[in-house]
């Protein structure tokens, strides 16, 4: 529904026959009445929702509410820089976490069999135990396995250690096996 001639004239008069977006005036510009809140988005024909706009500004605006302000390049650059900074900080935290986990695993191996080379599978097993149990409990399990199985082969001592840890996990989980 178009705005009536009388209401259009009242809006032009109120706005000083000047485009409220760019300042253009007749005869250099053809003036129209623009809806501040577009009709397509629920705006009405009340004078408070109407503004004087030149043809170029009104057609360029289309059905976009004036509350939708495009992000400036500086704002966008600042937002991207902030996101990059957060990503860098996140990666640093993750790296510190991995290093702490690895240090914890080696502390368990020190308690179990002294620092020596180990297999990836054993390392991952101990890492999983340190994730599911308090580190002190895992170290205590390693010390127990080392003292009770000191004369046994490393593989037997390691299996005994794993059994202790799995029993602790079962106790925590209420006796439920995975």
C-alpha cells in the first residue's frame, strides 16, 4: 500500500525537503518517502515510521531496517584479530594441557619402572588412567605394582598395575564395567 500524497508532503515538509540519508535536495534529486522499519518486516505507514529519502538512497536501502548497520572494515578487522588471539590462546592452553598430561604419564612410569622407553600402547593406557583417576591414585597404584612385583618382568608388573587401576575405576563407577 502506497503512502498518500498528503502524508508524503507532510513528511517532506517535516524533513525540510532533504534526503535524510545523504542530504540531497530537489532539483538535483527526486524525493520519495521511505519506511524506517520496512513494510516487508512489519513496519506501518505512521509518520513516525516514514522519512524523506532520495530515489538513489531509497532504492539502495531496499527492505533493510535502519537498525541493521553493516560492520565497518575496522570493526571486522578488530573482530577477526580478537578471534585469532582467542584461537592462539586456546591452542596454547591445549598444548600446555598435553604437556602436563605427558609429564603426568612419565611420573607414573617413574614410579612403576623407572624412566625408560615404553610402547605407545602402554603410554596411552597410562594416559587414560591419569584422565579417569586422580594422579596420586595412579602413582600409588604404580608404586604398589613395583613393590609387589619387583622381581617380575616389566610386562607382568605393568599388567598388575593396569589391574589395580581398572579396579579403582570400577570402584568409582560403582562396579560397572565398560
